[in-house]
């Protein structure tokens, strides 16, 4: 048996490396684990992405090196994340080791290399959940909320004007999923992280929300990675990089101001957040809400074709029509 791995270090190979799995490892090696591999004169760390049968190998088998050991029994990449790695790598023509690093914070990779993973074995307390909200929805908001909640289409384009009270609908949707013990990912552009949306969400849900920005330290990102992995964090409010954390009970993704250019990564690996969100929706069969008063041309086109369900909120919060 052979395996395709993605090393932590940069390699000459853009599509991953193939290694032989020795007999003594075959019974316990799994996708998503990290293993030790020989590379030139060094021993490197790599993530197991897939297994390959011998008859599918077109290389000279005697030249293929063997995996040395399994570094840790912990599964660092969920199955859906591995599929997402492969999607980004092929769809955006990215180097696979660059893509894999999106899913593992730098601090976590360092801890794996140094065998400092005791924190993964510790039991974590649930993040406290306090709901502090008394406002009721207007008839227009209630109609939009019910359309989103009850839609059989997993892809929603939420077309709401400024000051229409979209945040109130987000809050009610988030509460619905939290009451069922599910995780929610709320994506916002970096530029509005200090806006009223963040303040409102934090005010309503308190410590239940994880806020992560470009200024969050690597060590804190590793801590949050662990909280998300173990389902202790239920609401994650973040920019586009939140897509790559290990959700095991994610049921809703909200993308606010979906037209914003900051959702497009213009450095390697390049990707469009909306396309990644749709792929996650497909892999996990979860609902996605794209929200904006000025949707991207592509989103509006897909809505007009019927690929997305379009939900309109054209009444301002204080009753003024537009």
C-alpha cells in the first residue's frame, strides 16, 4: 500500500509525494494523521491525504521510500477538509503544500514538529452560552427569516437593503442552531470587524463567540483550532481564513457583505471565498446564506437562474420603504 502525503516544508513536487506504507503501520495509519518521512538527508513531517493501490503506481517502486512512523494518532484533518484541500489544489492550480498549510496554524505545525501536543489530550470546558436578546422581528424580517429557515435550497442569496435589520435575522438563525447544539460560522470582511455587527453579536451571545482577526496571535489560533475541533466553540466570527478550521458539527455559514473584495485571496494559494463556501456546503450538506445589498454579479446571476433561493428584505428597520 502507498500513500499520498503533503509535507509541512516546501517541496519540489506540486501535487504531493508518494510513500510506501510498511506492513507494521498499515493497520493504524489513517487519512488526516501526520507521519514522519525521509526527504533527502532529513526527516520531515507530512499529512496523510490519500491511499494508493499498488497497481495504480506508475513510478519505479524500488525508488519509493517508506514512511518512518506515525507522528501522532490524532486526526488533524477531517475527511471533508482533505477533499477541500484537493479541490483547492486542482481548481486553483495551487501547490498542495501551500494549500495544506491553510488548514493548520503555524503554531500548531510547530507543536507537531516538537512533539508538544499535550494540549490535545486535555478535556476542555464548554464555552458558556448566554442569550441576551429581547427584540422581536418586524413582519418583513419575520418573512425573510422564515424563508431562509424553511428553504429546501441550501444556497440562499439574502438581498437586504442597508438598515433593514439583517443582523436581527442573523441572530435568530444563530440561536436556532445553537439551541440544537450545532456550530455556526459567520464570515465578515476584515474592514468591518469592529463594526456594529460584531458588537451586536458579542452582546447577544457573550463568550460563546470566537472572534479571530489578522492580529490574533498564532498561539491563540491554535487554542481556537482545538476548541473548534472539539465542538466547544459554537459560533465563530471571522474573516475568510475561518473556512479552514476543523468543524465537526457545522450546519450554517453566513457570509455578510459577500461582494467585498477581501473575500478573494490574491496571494498563494489564491481562492474565492464564495466558491470555497459552496464546496463546503456540498461536502457537508449544510445551509449557506450570502448576504448583501450589492451582491456580486455572479451571485445575482445564479439567483436569477434559480440556482440560489433569493430572499429579499427591502424595508428599512424603522419602517421606511425603498
